[in-house]
């Protein structure tokens, strides 16, 4: 009987010692999970763009001031195309995945064209520079931003009677509207690349040629595609999270 009791006590002592040894063993450090901060579109930016435009300058009607027998009452539209490029600047503010912003741009323009000589007189319209002030609204998918944009557009152009010798020129300004969409991607924390399409209606203006007394109603309507790069001056660690 004593042998059985001594064997039981010995077994219990060995088990207790083993558990104590396990408790005293040092534990290895648990690796912390490092989460990279989400990209933020909030901040000011400045960039440059280049593109191509095409369309027409409609000439709805022609009013003759001096000699009503010289010119027809109607003319064909002036088909136009050319390269344009310039600078843009703006500000974005991101809330969750939504990005709101305001952007302005100004460009030198090589868009040019004429009506092909309808009615016996060749009339051309050449864009010299254009600008816009637009709102932007989009959805951010981390470093990609899909957006729509629209606002007011400005144009400085020159109308020409090419058939006359010497040619007769007159400059004019127009104000209209522009609307489009694009995609932008941040390929570094501060640099982004974009591609954008816009349609612009610059409104109608009457150009009056002082020498001949001929006047023409001109309404440029242009499609454009642009590519560009921007530098973001401030990018926070994450977007503002709205609580509902």
C-alpha cells in the first residue's frame, strides 16, 4: 500500500514540475501588423496638359451691313481642328471615397479651320487661347480617381475673310460652357497622370469686319481630348471619414 502511495506522490510531483517548466518558458514576440495608410486626394495641385481638339464654328446666319448683294444669307460651318496645351491648378477635398474639387486652366490653342468658300467667300476662325473654371466630382479607388467636370469656358479667337486681298481680320471673345469626364492615377505619393475628354460650347458672337461691313454670327463648338500630369502639394495619410 505504501508503495502505491509513494508512486502516486512521485507521479504528481513530476507532473507539477513539468507544468511549472512550461509556464516559465519565454514566449517569442508577436509580429505587429503594419497597415499602409490609404492614399488621400485632399490638397492643392498644379500641372500641365496637352491635347487635340476638333469640331466646328457654326455660322447660323450672315448679316450684310454695306452691300447686300455681295454675300449670301447663309454659309457652311467652319470645320476646325488642332493641338492645344497649357497649365491647370486646383484643389481637391476627399470624404470617404468621394472627391470634390475646383480647377482652372488656361491654354494656347492651334485649333483652326474655314467654311471652304461657301457663297464665294472663304471665312475662317482661328482659336488663340482658351480657359475654363470648373467643378470636379469623382470617386477615388485608392490611387485612381474617376471624375466628372463642368463649368464656364472662355475663348479668344480671330475671324478672317481669307478670300479678300488683303485678308481682313477681327478678334473676338466668347464665353460658354464645358462638360466632360476623366480618370487620374497617382503613380507616386505626389505625382499624378490624367486623361480627359471634354465638350465645349463657347456661345455665339457676332464678328463685324469694319472694312467690308460684313458681319457673321460665329458659334465655336469643340470636342477635346487631353493628357496631363499634376503635382500634389499636400497628401494626407488618409481621407476624411464621415460619421453617419
